């Protein structure tokens, strides 16, 4: 049931990306072009997503436990680190250059968009390189990484 739920959530996310036009790099470029033909629709999609997430999280975390798990699994660390900020900068630069971030790229790949067949393998190679460079054996989290239980 957990896998089915994850699949349905991913499918719903992909449909939302497609319907909102977020799988079109040109739309992303118009959003980033604040001095030219600026398109604010991406900001509206983001604000809508944040609002839905905030409301849903309040409801979900108000439950005793998740539907398909024995406890909530939330990040224990909340501090900003240089690695997080550097990763965000690289993510933003890649998004601005290619017009894709991972979700829309995979959705576009599934839709058969030619550019996604170049971007997604490059993205996966970058992820593998980052894991190799920054998460060597001494930095790998144990199988039972510390988790917090929300309630």
C-alpha cells in the first residue's frame, strides 16, 4: 500500500506539473526574466503548492502516526550549512540554465521530450558525482539514522 500511495502521489504531482506548464523550460525562463517579458505564473504555482503543503502538514502531523508507517520520519537537523547553501546555489543555477528541475525533468522524460533525454542523465550523473565526492564511506549515515517523532 505504501508503494501504491507513493506512485499515486507522484502521478498527481506529474499531472500538476504538466497542467501548470512547469515542464516547459520557456515558462521557467520567462519567470526568471524579471526585466523582460516576466511571467509570474510560476510564483503563483509555488505559492499555491506551499499553501496546500502547509495545511496538509498541520493535518498530517496532528495524527498519532502516518497511515502506512509506525511513526513519522522527519529530519532531525534544522541548521543551515554551507553544503546546503552551495547545493541550493548549484540547483538554482542548473534550473536557470536548463529550465528544468528534477520533477519537471522526469515528467518531461515520461512525456518523451527530447531535451529531457539529455538533461535527466546529466542530472543523475551530477547526483552520483556529488554523492561520490561528498558522501564517502566515512560520511554515510548508518542504516538507523536518528529520526524525530513528530506529534
